[in-house]
C-alpha cells in the first residue's frame, strides 16, 4: 500500500507581502537584539541614580545631624530625597552601614571607631571636619594623659565615639578600666559641670561637647586648665586617624587673648562613609554638598580645607578621587541633574552600542539573503515532491493533481517579485519547473 502524499505547499497569491517581510524582518530582528543588549547594559552596568537615599547622622542637636540636614536641603534642589536618621553617634552609624538589613547608604563616622571591623564593603567620600579632643583638668602643669592616673576622669557616655576614643588614648598611656583611675560615663555640659563642682578631676571632651562657648566658660573658671598635648606628633603616628591641630592665641576670645598661648590638640576627622554600591552621580552630589557645608573657614580649619580626599580608615572611592581632581563633568556643570544623568548614561552606552552596531549591520544582509533563498528553496521542495510522484506508479487522477501543482507553482512564480541580485537563481528555478514538467509528461506519455 502506497503511503499518502503530503499536502502540497501553499504559495501566497499576493507576493508583495512576502517581499515586505523579507525587507523588514532582518531589521526587526536586529533592532530587537540591540534593544535587549542595551537594556541589559543599562540594568547591569550603569543603572539610573536613585531618587531616595538614607543617611545615618547623630543625635538631633548634634553637629552630625545639622550637617546631614544641610545635605538634605542641597540634594533636594537636584530632585534627590535624603532621609536622615537620628543615631547615638559614630558607633551606631558604622554598625548601620555594615548591616545590609538597615538599608543605610551613607553616614558621618568619626575616626577611631572601626578597629577590628571588616570595612571592605565601605568607602570614603573624604574627610569633612575635625572633632578635636580637648582635655580640661583641675590644677595646672599637666601635659600628658598619663599624669591623670589615679584621678576621676569623665570620658563620655556609654556607646559614644568620645568614650571609645578616650579609652584608646588612656590605654596607650597605661590607664585602663578596673584600675585606680575612676572613669566616669559623662560628657558635654554634664562633664563640665562635674569638673567645676569638683566631682571629677578631668573631663575629656570631643566634638560637640568641645564647643567654643563651653571651652570659654571652663577657661574662665579659676583652677581649670586645658591640657596642651606636647606629644601630639606621637599620637598622630600611633593612631593614623588622628591629626595635629592648634588653637592659636586669642582664637577663642581675641579681646581677652584666650587662650594666651598656642594649645596643641589632637583630633580625629569625620569622614563621609558610604557603601561601595553608591551611584557615582550621587557621590558627586554629596561631595558638592560637603564643599558648600564644610568649605568655609572656622575655629579649627582654613577655608577650602574640607572636604578633603585624605581618607584615614576607609579607602577613598574612585569616583571621589576623580571628583577631587577634575570636579563635576561637563554635563553636570551645564545641565540639570536629571537631564545630565540621562546624557551621562547615554554616553556610557555609546561604546557598547557601537560594538553591537557593526556586527548588526553585517547581520542584516545575511538575514535578508536567508529570507530570499528560503522562498526559493520552498519551491524546490515542492518540485522534488512532484518529481518523486512522477517516477512512482500513479493513477490518472494523481497525475492530474501533479500537473495542477506544477501549474500552481508557475502561477506563483509569475507573481513573484525577486531582487535583481537573485535573478539568476529565479530563472534557474523556472527552468527546473519546466524540467520537472517534462519528466512528468515523459513518465506517463501524455499531457492532460
């Protein structure tokens, strides 16, 4: 029993649609591939800057929180929302940054609180201001912390950066908790009040607790002195996160010449620390905000001294290094932030788009050739099937069906639009149609 012949192929009557598909399909395929690749590049390599970021600052009335609030106002001008979180200070700020579950992007962190912690997931955008260590004591003539051994010392509240730093400095001078020295957990105005009242013999003030007003008040109290760190250079070498700064004569009160002589101090710097995945555009905005907030001259710094690319405990980010060397890019200097962001990302995509475009231009002709040849091969598939039918034993009805299929092929070829570049293949196909018709007629000795 002969197997039934497969259903003959259908050739469309209107060949203009097929020609239109041959021309447009390669472009559609290539365009889709380029869009897909560009989307992947944008998503993986250069995502858009976030609209909202979160910063851990400090207590509500602290200089940390005040600075963060100023950042917030400046970033808002560029359409970026900065959520400012209150905290206990640098220690909690650093813990929040190191904990991904906290979703904190950046924070102000005092030097000296990162000992023993893995901070490889963090980077510094630069140092932004000093928070000096100022030691007030009852009496005169003390120039070394080791001379406070056996006394009562206010070293800062539990969990504060002041306390952590004070413990390190005292330990370096042989004073440790549990010894003869009484370490009192108080700072700021409370510590100053205890010192004046005689409840403590010395108070280590740091940062917000060492304000100009509080220092003036203490220096006007008879029997209260400020310690001159004669060994300041040694401290800065033992503790790389410390800097040596001076209070020149009269800087607190020119009329009364307070202090009367230069006072040498040591000071950690506060760094603007962020996670390593911070967007480069946001990094630029933050450094620009820091320049506006901290760039003015002050009691402890010269104009333009901060922000500084000198990082102490955290690796300075590449984006920050680039900003400190060259400033904002041309686009961000001349265009609004949102528009510059789009332009900057577009420039980043130009190279990969160019890399994709050249192979794509070569792919379009190949796809077009494949489309045109596939139409020709479709006719050859039908001819092969007819020729096989001509060689097989077939009834009159089957022979008539084969001739009808040949007629359909010729009619379709008469309507076929073929590019001139493939005219030779087209006419060879027509010759082969005649050849198969001759084989069919010769095999059965008749023509319907």
